């Protein structure tokens, strides 16, 4: 097992259209045994970073260390890693047993008996013993991915690198494999870097997530830390479904208000000292806004806004209500059975404590919601959490 240290990693591709900066001075420390998820939109540099860690790409600049060892210029086979890809990449003419044994045969001096034993033990642990004699075409997608995982695990690597390993599976199986993979990773305690564009996988699987955009690190933190204390508007908008609502507001320090054409809200007390300039972006999560019945007796009357319902979307357990606030769209999720429908005028409550504020130009966070997050995990994470 190993810590993985990424120092100022930069990767530029030369393409006919000019150079592409896929990864831009990325700094990151992944702890021994940690499960870290790289997440971000397509093209943000997740796979390139992973491939650099694997040694499948040469780096343009920067260094990579596994523990104290500088692996920057090492070939993939010199690095003690195992990779799992989206498309399984099993050899079609080999049985599961042969697929799992192949890497060990090629890259170690282990005897056939030892290899057999390791394959058997791993297959047992993963519940795929009955598949050992089958070739890939006889297996379902989920079974193939289990064999591919088994092939990675049997090598007993220092670092697992996984690139969207579950994206070829249907939704139900993906959810099941998500849980299995987490359990497996925690049992094996092997440093794992997992790439996904799926924020649900990122939120549910990682000890910490690394949010990337446009080749640049946006935030490193526990899932809840990134969700409730997003470093900037990008992270705030990327994590969460439906996503955080953003409203552009004018700041009036004299009257102490944030306003647009549809409302005027007091600047939250906790943010008064940090607010400057004339424009900000107000962020509020759909689950933090509520529809209000008793307007007159409400505890926070300054924080009510009159809006019109555009459309409602009953999801079964919750209902998404889409509203028009001065020409901007705002979503509310509610677990109440709501009797509202398109065209209704309703009052919503935007609690001061749940408001996020972002610099209107840079998108940097100025104020977060006061939503509690697990403090022990934050304390652990803050040792290496970086924001950019
Ligand atoms: P992600 O995994 O987040 O979807 P990638 O790391 O695959 O993103 O890609 C990052 C950027 O680098 C994208 O603009 C992509 O088009 C570009 N890129 C990736 N691989 C190559 C390559 N082999 N040659 C040229 N450009 C590439």
C-alpha cells in the first residue's frame, strides 16, 4: 500500500488544432488506504490524471510519488498498480481463471500453485468461484466486471486505479456494485483512485472527492464537506440533484440587503463582514427552500419571497416544484404532498442560515450554509484539503 503524492502535475497534449492543457498544475495527497474519487464533467482531466498516475501517459511537468518513491518516469509495469476500466478489457479467449491469473504469470515469478491459490482465494472472496471456468462471452456485464475486479485484486497492488468501472452496468446493478466495491476496498485497505462523472458515485463512495473542472482542481474534501461547504460556484452547482439554485443579486450595504427584481432579503448576519462589491450570486439548495402556508406568523418574515409555480414534478417520495423568481428559475424539493400546481402564486422561505454567497465574477465562496457536517471527518480532511 502506498500514499500517492501528485505534485504540480501538468499534462499537455499536442493535437493538430494546437495544444490541449488536460491537467493544469494539480496538487494532491492521497493517504495510504484511502478511497479517493475524481469527479467532474466530461473532458475535465480525470482520466488523464489517472493515466498519468498509472504511467500510461508521460507527464509534461510535475512529479508523482508512491510513498517516498519517485515514480514519475517509471513504466506502468514498474509501478505496483492495478487498473480496472469501464469496458472490462478481459481477454475473450481466456476463462475467468486464466484472465485472473494472466497478470501474475506475466509479471511475477510466482509458481503455478501459488497463482492458482491466489486466484481461488480472490474468487472466493468476490463470490465468483462458479464463474472461473467460463469465458467472458458466457458472463453478464456485472459478472464480467466482477472478474475484471478480481483480476486487479489478485495482483495485490499498492494502488488501485479505476476508470468509470461501473458505467456499463444498468442502474440497479450499478447501485449494488457501488456498495460491494466500497466494502471490498475497505476490507482490502488498498489506496484507490476512482474516476467517475457521476456525482452520486462520488458522493456515496469516496472517503474524499477531488472535483476537477477544465483541468484544474476545484476542491478536495469529504463528500459532505464539498456538498455543504463548496469552495466555489462550480462545485456548488456540480454536486447535488436537482442542483443548487443560483440567483444574481445586487448588494446594498446601506440597507443591508440582497435584492433582484423579485425580492429583497437581508444580508445574512454571519456574512455581513465578508460582503463587499455591488453584485453577488446567492445559492440555495432545493431542499433548503420550503413553501410557506402561514405567511403572517412566519418566524423569519424577511426571508419570504412571493413566486409563481411553473411546473411540479412528483417523484413519489419527493416533489420538485419549479418556480419563477423575477424571471429566474428556482427549484424546491419537498417531501410533503403538495397541493400546488402550475400558475399558483406561493410564498417560499429562503432561510438565512442556508444561504450560500459567491463572488459574482470569480465564483469563489464568500458564505456557506450552516448545515452541519461530520466534524471528525473534516478535521481529518483539513490536513490535506486544498481549494483552488
Ligand atoms: P475526462 O476523463 O475528465 O473526461 P480526459 O482526461 O479524458 O477527461 O480529457 C481531458 C482533455 O484532454 C480533453 O479536452 C480531451 O479531449 C483531451 N485529451 C484526452 N486524451 C487526449 C489525447 N490522447 N490526445 C489529445 N487530447 C486528449
